[in-house]
């Protein structure tokens, strides 16, 4: 899980460094962020307690499903930016929950 976290964090850093004007680096970094943050959300079920471990899996699957739709240019009346938010918001929700979990159960960290 730590390796997936490091890859997702470095990719997120690169999304900020390489703005949309510096293609294809921005797109490549975005793909890595979307993919590895979704995987991180799913694989965190190992350290989480019930019921949040089930919620984490659902959030990760939602993110990866939205990423597949985005890759297929299926936006469902949403713009490109809104579809990107659909990919990343489940992961941000997971981050809030995971941080709260670490505060509530510091022995797990």
C-alpha cells in the first residue's frame, strides 16, 4: 500500500508541476493520479475497520469506473472538468475518512 501511495503522491505533484499547457506530461501524470489514487482507496480496506473498509472499496471502484468513462469520452452531459471531479472526489472523500480513522485509531498508523 505504501508503494501505491508514493506513486499517487508523486503523480499528483507532477500534475501541479506540469500544467495543462505542458502536454503530454500533464495527461500522463493525471492518468497515474487517477489510477493509483483509486487503487490506493481500494487497497486501504486491509487496514480499515468495518464498515469504512466497504465504503473505501466502493469509493475506489466509483473512481476507477469514472476514469474508464472519462477515457472513453463518455461524459453524461458533464464537461471534461466535471468528469475529472467525478473521478477524484471519491478519493478526496476517502482521504477525509482515512485521516479521521488515523486520528481515532493512532495505533494503526
